């Protein structure tokens, strides 16, 4: 609990009669990943003692910005563990990059890759599934694990805050029949946790999936066709710059009636052709549970601006995507059901773009200096974990090709 200094680690901010923002960024790295990654080291070390006592657990992570820092912070100096994080060299914000490059801890290592997040994620999965790599680690008393949301230990804690948000709504408004959830998502884990919460009894009516210009999930929800054969966009909501959403496999498995053969067939098609189409039965379930929408960068900035000017609420660029998609949904359907929008990161992690949205000016700073200007322009406070990032000692500056990730792993581990 000491990692979340405020009394409520996941507060719900009410901004209109039926619209609420679930703020998940009040932890040590100012992103929603803290909610699971402050717990995961305890789960992992406890299980490791039972199944791999004496081995060193090597946590291997691909990040689009937030998971990396949250995992580093969660696992730093945890006994019998090492953690290695790969991130796209030009695919994270300045604040995110500095958070990782200045990370403390004797058991941590960070390396940028030449490529995008999908390249990093594919590289990590390739390392995980290579038997020769696993054998080499085993010979050296080591074994891999993951802190990405492919690890069930990441998803499980995320279910909790949807139940918590429902309890907060009841405390505020009395009994409510149902509520909608809007989640900005790229790797699908956070909205999948909401789906599981619904299956466990949370009265969630619609799960609204918000994407940026990399709208592969929006298109999938609409058509049942998953097609990553498209242009990749680097956006102002970089944690969602993803075309291969790992956790979608879990949803399809569930919606197919736990049919592993069907899932394997879809994933084989994805690997071979970059696309697949699910069955009509799964399409019907998708349309019943999910709504998809997206926002361009210009639409995201306009939404951040309008939300601040109308409600006095400062949203980051990912939350801005979610609010825009929610507004579109209401215009299209007229549905004014009580709604929770998930805010996944502090606006100060993307200060330059948020500043450009609320106070556009050609003279605006573009680096971490934008935090001070944003604070003055909006009369809001820079979160403690993000203050003076540019004054901290830089420890990690390595950059490698995506094909050389395993070499970087071996070098760091000394094997």
C-alpha cells in the first residue's frame, strides 16, 4: 500500500451526471500498470519458491512505454530475479524514455530496439518459445517469466478495479442496474479484465474499446476480421501503437467455447497471412459485448482541450482517445447509461502533447520541460514520481536491432 500514497489508489472522478473517470495512475510510475505490477513480484516469487526453488527468474518485457517502467519499479532489487526491458527507440514519450533510462536497481537492464512495439513484442515471444534458449538458461540456473499482460498474474489484479469502480458508483449514487466501461487499449489486456469482471458478476452493459489510428481492434470488433496488414502509425497515444494484440487470443478462446483447435487455427493464419476471420458465432458474441471506436491525433487533442475547458478535467492523450470514442457512442446511440472511462496514465507522462492540446503555442517546449509549463497553464500539480526526470542519472543507453535482442539478453545475463 505504500506504493500508492493516496488513501484511494484508484479514485473515480465524476465529471458529469453520468460520466466518471477511473484514475489508475496514482502509483509509483503514474500509469495503470502499477496496479498489477506492484503485486506481481510477490505472486511470482512465492510461486517460484514452490516450482523453481534455487533458480533465478529472468523477467523479459516488451513495452510500448508504461509496462516497462512499472515492471522495472516492481521488480527492482527483488531477490533471485533479473528484469530485462525492451522498448521501441522512437515509440515512447520523452518522459517514458527517461523513466526507463534512469531506472535504479542492481538487477535491472533496459535496451531500446530499432523498430516498433510489435517488433519488440514479437522478439520477446520468439525468445520465450525457443527451446534452445530455455535450455541455455536452465544450464545457468535461470528461467524466463514475463511481466507483460501475456502473464495471467498481470490480468488478475486488473479485474479488481472494475469491481472497485462499481462499488464507488454505488457509494456515490446508490444502487445502479448497470454501467458501461470505456477502455483505451492496444494489447487488449485492460478491457479483457473488464470482460472477465462482467463474467464474474459486475453489471457491465457495454465494453467500449477505444483505439487510436492503429485501429485494428476497432475493425475487428466491427467485422470479425483481424488484419494487421496495414500502415503502422506513430501517434500521441504511443501505448496504443500496436497492431498485434496478444490478449485477443484469450477472448477468442473464451468466445469459442474454449476451443483450442479453433484458436490455434486463427493464430496460424495470423502468422502466415497477417489476418484471420472468426466464425459467425464469435462475431455475434463480439457484437453483443463490445463496441469499437477510434480517434485520430487531431481528434484526441480537440477532445483533451474540450474536456479541460468544459469540465476542468485534464486528461492524458490515451484518456482523450477514450473520451472521444465515448462521445461518438453517445451521439450514435443516445445511450446515457452510467459510464466509467478508464484513465490509464497521468497527463504529465505526455506533457508536450497535452500542453499542445490545451494551450497550443509554437513556442511550447517539447521535452520534459513541458511539464512545468503545463502545470502553470492548467494550475495542476506534477506528480512526484515525474518531477526532475531530466536531472536523474542516465544508466541505460543501449540500442539494438530487433534481430539482436537475444544477444542483448545473453550479454546482460553473462551467459
